[in-house]
């Protein structure tokens, strides 16, 4: 096990070094391929180790390097860590397969080398964060993860959009590290050790404080609203294989941290559960509402990541609440549901990001309004995207449904509680949850419909080609997993060792398959003659793609319903030729969404910092008199202080 | 040897005179009388050193007295007067942050603060109230010198501020901590350097540091808008 795990790490490091060496000696493209193959081998080794640990329940512990007796890099794979390592490994495996062809797409040779080098480093750092045995190692690899992903986000660094994303990402990720630092130092201050298990020895009041710091730290990385703003920017700006990894895996690492610290180590209090529940519900609902409005394909997916992280956090919150009241069945249901959804989201979100990446690469745009008709040009990608869409919309029998139903079922456990206030809160949460599920389905009807159906809306979309095989195989594995995890969810959960009242999807899927087969068969049997002709266009001679249903049109009713949240500003300016305002010169119409969090939360905070910095820098830049005045005031204050306290 | 009571009376009288000259330095607008007041203040310090020498008999004090007399009461004021003759301005009317009246009020408050501070931290160590008072007035003189530096605009007046600060240090060292003679000597050399430098600045850049600051800005060290 030791050889397997450490060998895997070594292979990943080798894969990281290889492109850098070839960058120095100007070796060709072959080095990319070799590096990616080595990465695949390394990931396979580590994933195998994790799977062995997960299924046999073996505890794998290993000291790698001791900086000082106190600060050590050591790893520990227990069941929870092994689960997350396996998840990272699996998704990363598919993402690397996808990268074989994707990386060649880039224009600048140098950057391809850097991308190939950083990819294994990023994967390795994510694995090590989860495997880390103490807080020092965790924070160390956490920072490596942040920095390597920052450079990956900055791949297209010339674009203004990427620069904005980079700044947002960097600041927010540092903020999250800062809060983790606070929590860890707090633990160290009280226990004198960096052991994760030692966190439990904190006094109760300090535990709550540590929880808040950990929640903000991990919540920022997970993209919970209101710490989410970096997520849509960074995910849309980075290369698609990286977005798949970031959204699919990196967010889950924050979930791992939350699980590890709040449930495994600390004894959660009731109000922690409500904090998780409220933030989770808000993220889930607002995430999907923002996604509906989004017409940038990758941003849309990024907002769905926020939504799904919200679902997972709701599951964790429910676990805390039910556990507090001693309701074991709903508690286990929600925890297993949350972890299962973590796995499922990692799989279908990276699948969606990869297929979206193929689409973006084929059409050269991220705006879905300029796509369309791709189902004929890229049929395999379309099917894969459809499977991902169905999974994320929680349609049975796919995996998204399997995990969301667990959280729904555990919600129903609320009726066993005898506290009416909590019951009401839970029912409101349940309603919001149901709303979120419906809206998610709506959103993916829009995404799939506008991107793949109808006729191409732009020249580029008309010229799109099917993605190369590597970019199909990676997502295809994930799509297959989506189906398997959905159909056999009951059996899998049983095999892992949980007896939970979840519906068995196998008969359902067989039934569904049968119905479909019968339906198709009947259609074939009683075939009605079909006449193919032009759609009636109200008498217009030739119809153009511009007359198609648009994404804006599709989401308009929902935008109107949630006007309060979007705060859409519609401006319509007209100029006239004559004073009587009868002949229009030209018209300008604009629909803009009010970016609540950016304009009301982030920017004011940033401006506050800028202003205080400007204030201080203005005080720095003064003439001699003022400097001496400062010195004078300081001396006098020191005198007064000394007089008072010495 | 002088009677102890007379000795302490003399020292007290000299303290009052020093405070008076310090107040005049803060408020005086005419440059030439400012130099004269500085000369008087330095002279009082020299006298004080001689009185202490007669009381203690430490030869160091005599040297300090002679040095102060030669450099601070004669040479520096003479030099300043000669600089003044070539300067277009004879009076310093510009004040920043503090007007002369408020400077006086603040320095009075400071005197109390410093006194409280000293009695608090050093009251038990120095039983002799004379030594304590010497330290208090020395520190206050340093602070008043600082006030002169930041509240006056002309470079030449600022120089007087620095010189007053040094007088405060000298007064402090006379009573509280005996400085070796060599350090006192080096400080005097520093004073002369300050004088030369400020004369250069005063002539080169029209006797006000503000313009010097602007020139720095133009060099792009920092652009204010």
C-alpha cells in the first residue's frame, strides 16, 4: 500500500517535472503525452490505494517528512479520506484523458507545457490535502492547491476577463486560507498540537469560534453564497479540463474539510446545523436562480456548482440537526445522501464541464445564444451532455436523483421532531429544496435546448465539428458512471455498509426501459406517415435562425417571477428626429442584472480597503512638518502611557 | 563652596529662565531676536554647568560649559546672524498646525504631563527634587524644540528648533544621566553640520522646505494630485 501510494505521488511529481524540463530543452509535443500518461499511472496507483482503504476499512498511515518534531508531513487514509481520494482520483483520471486532445488546442506552445506541468501538481495537492494527517500538512497542501489552481485559472492571461477572475480567485482563496489559519492556530493555542483529532479538546466556546472560522474558510473554497463570487469567474475563465477539476473536485475538498472537522472531530451543536442548513438552502436556491439568467455556458455550470454545494451542505446541516435529536435513520440518510451527492456532483459536473469545453472549443464562444444545432454536428457530445443534464436535474434513474431523493427523504424525518419551530423551518427548507430541483431542471432544458437543438445561430456553430476521441472517452466514462451509480445506487450503498430506506432504482430503471421499448415499438408498428415541410412562419418567406427561440426568451418568465432577486434594470432610450417625437432616430435598449453580491457586498468591502489604504498612503506622503508632528505625538503618547502604566 | 540652599535657589532661578527662553523661542517671530534668545538660552545652560561644576567638582562639567559657551552662545548665533543678513526675509510669520498661543498652552500641559511621568517612574530613584526637575525641564525642552520644528515653516527657524532640542538633551544629561564628554562634543559637531546644511538649503531653495518638497515631487519620487 505504501509503495502504491507513494509511488503514485512520485509519478505525479515526475509528470509535473517533465514538461518543465522539456520547456527548458525545447522538446516537442511528445513530452505532453508522456507526462499525461505518467499522470494517469500515478492517479491509478493512488486511487487503487484509496479504494482498498475504503472497502477493506484499512487505516493507512505514513510519515513522509518531519520538518521539525512538531511540524510533520504525514498522511492518514481512513474511510472518509479514502472516499474523497478515490473521488478525486476517479474524476482526475477522466479529466486527464480528456486533456490529451484538449491541451493541443492551445495556441501558445509554452503555455501548454505549463498547463501540462501544473495539472499533475494540482491533482497531487488536492489528494494530499485530503490525505493530510495534521493541520500543518493540510494547510501546506491547501496553499499549493490554491496557487497551482490560480496559475491554471490565469491560462489566458491577456484577457481582461481572466485577469478579473484571477484577482477574485486569488483574494477569495487567500481569505479562505486566512480563516483556516485562524482556526488552526486557535486549536494549536489551546491544545499545543497540530493533530486534527486534537480539535475535540477545545473548550466549548472556543469550539464554536473555531467552527465559524472553519465554516467561512471552507465555505469560501466551496463557493457557498455569500462567499461564492470567485466561482463563476474562475470557472469560466480557466481551461475546461481545469474547470472540470475545480468544480468537480476542488469544491469537494472544502466539503471534506467541513465533514472532517465539524462531524468527525468536533461534536456539533444544534445551531451549527441551522447555520449549515440556512447557508446551504440559500446557496442552492440562489445558485440555480442565478444560473437560469446566465447565458455563458461555463458560468451557468459554475452557478450550478454553487447550487449543488448548497444541496450537500443542506445534507450536512440536516445530519447535525437529526443527530442532535437522536433520530438516527434520517441523520444517516442525510449524511450518506450528502456524501453520495458529493460523489455524484463531482462526476456529472465534471462531465458537463468537459462536454461544455468541447462545445466551446468547437464553436469558439461561450455564449449559448450563438450556439444551436450542435446535436447534428457533435452527436456524441450531445448525448453525453444530455446524460449529464439529466443527472444534474435529478431525473430518475440517474445518480443525481438517487442522492437528492435521500436528502428529500431525510427532510421528511422532520415530522418526527416534536419541536414545532424546527418543524416549520424544515418545511420551509423542504419547499425551497423542491423549488430548487424544479428550477435546475428548467435551467438544463434551456441549456441543452439552446446549445444543441434547432438550427445553428451563428456561422461558427454551423461549422462545428465533433470533438476528437480523447475528449469523448473521458466524459463517456463519467456518463457511464452516472448511469451505474444511479441505477445501482441501492446496491452500492448496501455494499458500502449502510442499511438505509432508499428506493431501489434497479426495478424502476428496468420498468422505464421496458416502457420506452414498448413505446418505441408501438410507434414503429403503427407508423403514421410523416410529412416534412417548412414551419409556418406567419407568411414570412424565408426563416432565419434569428427567429428561433432564444435563451433569453426561455428564461424570461422566470426572470419576471424572480424580479425581486434579479432586480433587472431595463432601459430603453430613444432619440427622435422631430420635436413631436414621431420619427425615431435610433433606439437603445439594455437589460442588465443587478449584481447584488458584487455591488453590495464585495465592492463596498473592497472599496473600504482601498479607501483605508489610500488614507494611510496619503498620511505617508507628507512634508517634514507632519512627520515631526507624528514623532511628537508618538513621544507624547508614550510619555502618557508610561506615566499611566509603568 | 556655595551653601546648598543658595545653590538650589540659583538652579531653580536658572530653570525658570530656561523655560522663559523656550517660550520665547516658540512665539518669537523676528528671526534676529530668535537667534539672540537661543544664545541666551545656551548661555544659561553654560552658567548652569559651571554652577554644577562648582558644586560637584567634576571636570567634565567645566569642559561642557566651555564648549557650550564657545559654540552655542558665540559661534552658532554669529553664523546665523550672518546667514540672516543675506536672506530676503527677516521675520518668520508662517505657522503650521499650531499657532504660537496654542503652542504655549500645549507646552504648559506637556510640562505637567512630563512631570507626572517622571515622578511616577523615577520619583523613588531620584530623591532630590532638583535632579528630577532638571530631567523634567530637559525633556520638556526637547518636546518644545520638536514643536518649533513642526509648527514653523522657515528652514532657519526649524534649525533653531533642532538646536533647542539639543539644549534639552544637554540639560537632561547635566542632571539625570552624565554623558561622556566625547559624546557631547560629537553632538556639537552634528549641530554645526545641521547649521551648514540648513544654510545651504535656505539659500538654495528660497528658505522654505515646501518648495524643496515640490521639486522632489517633480522628480517623480511621489506624485501628488
